[in-house]
């Protein structure tokens, strides 16, 4: 049996509960894939996006919904070694990728403040544009459960707001395009277990810009990752409680919130309720 067949088999057998079921649950619960969709799976070369590609291939082959796939690799300025690794892994995993180049790393290298934010926005724009060119109506990204938890904590601790990374979003700049996150419920530790079991190695963050400008001091997201690890050592269900907190928001106990760009304050209705 070909190596990629064994890798595919491990997803629906050995890691059925931790990967496959959580993947299909997210698709069903958040209505991520619809009949007739043409989805561009965006591959950065890391473990998350490579697993996403395999999961999407599996549900495309065996799922009840009929849709089409494209596998996009945007080269923002990878060094030759990293690009070769991505191409090599795509062959090992039998993923028919389409590689196209951009100059994002070169542009971001000139930015002093928040290069990661700018890079992420530019990548997203390039991916939407290329996906739309290929006739796609959705792009799929490899963000996972840990990314969601870290985003919630980042918003609270550094952004002074309660928000999360949504399972799907309509693009504001590309009409008719939507972003989906099918690995929304999958934990990072289970992705690592799958990769290790299959003796797979992937590139990490290939950006030299942040290493130089941060002085290798780590990012705020690295801080959140360490914080979550610490909290899990105290209570192994803590991440579940963090996740559920944004599912169980009680607006009656929130001082101020925004909806459709309008700010609402609890005092707006406070006296009216007593008068009634």
C-alpha cells in the first residue's frame, strides 16, 4: 500500500475520534460546506494546513455533499529549502498543489510595527484573489481549537474585548467569497500525534522578519500558548470552559457590547425595565 494511503487510513481509524469526528462535527455544526461549493484549501506548509488538505480530500471522496477542491500554496518569499519541503510533503501526502508566488515577505520586511498583522492580512487578500480567479467561492484555513482559545485570551488580556476566531466569515473585500475553518474543534496536540505517528515533518513559521524584529523574544500568541499549557496542568478541561464562555454570553450581565457597529450600554434599558 502506498505511503499516503496509510496516512489517510490513520485519520479515519487510529485518529477517528480526535481528528475525523471533530472535523466532521465542525462542518455539520457550523454549516461549512454546501452543495456545489468550490473550495480553495490554503496550504502554508505547516502541519495544520497539510492535515486540513488530507481531511478535505477524505470528505470530498466519501462525504455526501458534492463539492470541488483546489489546493493552493502561496509562496510569499520562502527560502528554497522550505519551498522544496512543502513540495516534497505534498507528493508524500498525494496533494495536488498549485504554487504561485507573491512578494509579501519583501514588503513586510520594510514594516517596523505589527509585521505579523500586515503579513496575515496580505496573505488573506492574495489567497482570496487567487481562489476567486480559480472559480472558488470559499477558502479553507487550517486554524484549530488551540488557535481559537488563544484568540479569546488575547482579546481579553491585550485587546480589552471579548471576541473569538469565528468558524466562518464572509469576505468584506471579495464579493461572494467566504472563509471557513474546518479544523475549528481539533486540538493541536492531536495534530502533532498524527504527524509523529506517520513520521511526517513539516516547516514551522518560515518568516525571518519576526525573528529579527522581535529579537527572538516570542510573540503574544506564544505567551497565550504557554498560559493555556499552564492552565491545562491545573485543570485539563480548562480550554473547554474558555471555549464555552463565548458560546454562553449573557447580554443581561454585560456592561457594554457592540452589534452592527453600534454600541449598546446596559443603562440604555436599565431604567425602562423598572418603569414597566
